[in-house]
C-alpha cells in the first residue's frame, strides 16, 4: 500500500486533496488548527483546503431562525423561513404521496430557506425529480458505500472482509493515480 502523507499544517494542498481522509482525521486537524470542526466531511475538506491555501475558510450558515411549525399541514400552506424537515412534515408528505418519503437536497434547501412556495408546489417538484432520478443512487459523499456496491457487482462471490481489504487499498492510493473501481476489480491485486 502507498503511504499517505501525514495530515499536518505543513501538507501541500494538492497532496491533501489527492488523498482520502476519514472525517475524524479532518475534525482532529481542524481542532488543532483552530478551524471550525462542525459540518459535513465535504465542508471540512473545503475549509482545510482553504486554510492550506491561506484563503478565507469555507463557511455555511450556522445560525438558523427556528420558528414553531404548524401541527397540521395543507397543500396550500406556504413554506416559511425557519421551518425544518421535521417528522411531522415527513408524515404529511408520506400521506400525500401514499409511499415512503425522503427529503432530497432540493427540498431540504427550500424548507431551510423558507422559499415561500406552497407545499403542493414543493411536493410536485419533488415527485418530478423522483421520476427523473435513477433508482438507488448513492450520493458522492458516501464513497465507501459507492465502492462496496460497485465492487460487489463486479465480484459477487467475495466475502465482506475481502471487499473491505480492497476498499482500504483503493482509498490508500492518491486520487491522481488511483485506478477506477472497475480497473481494480479486473486487474488489481484483488482479482
């Protein structure tokens, strides 16, 4: 396996971006260097890259106005500033769609920003996005899950421990020289 550089304030930005880091490693780096350590792995990586470049840190709104939400919802209600993706709102959408409902990124943003659209408009747009999106996609930030799904599809007979070993090897490689998952499965040391 290739040896990753140590994650310190002396690492070059391109080296940092070329390697896979666990979230706890990113959080530890942030805490040591007085960088805000809350947020997603993607946000932490952006903050660290900015820090290494000597630029202002990437931020996201940390303070949100939270207003009391209605107990009962109607399709004619407008989304107001300070609403959140609550279980009550999820239950309302499930009753309206008649199926299991999940907030997607667009709808989460609309609710968080209080866009002033009606719940009917939000629901209609959500339904259109559901029809257009491929089923069972895994978001980019879940690299391990994406790797495991693809690797298992290419090599269905492997034990879980073998897939994990392949993942550890894959993530240890710099992104710039890393083979694709398909290439690793076809010709890598785990074929």
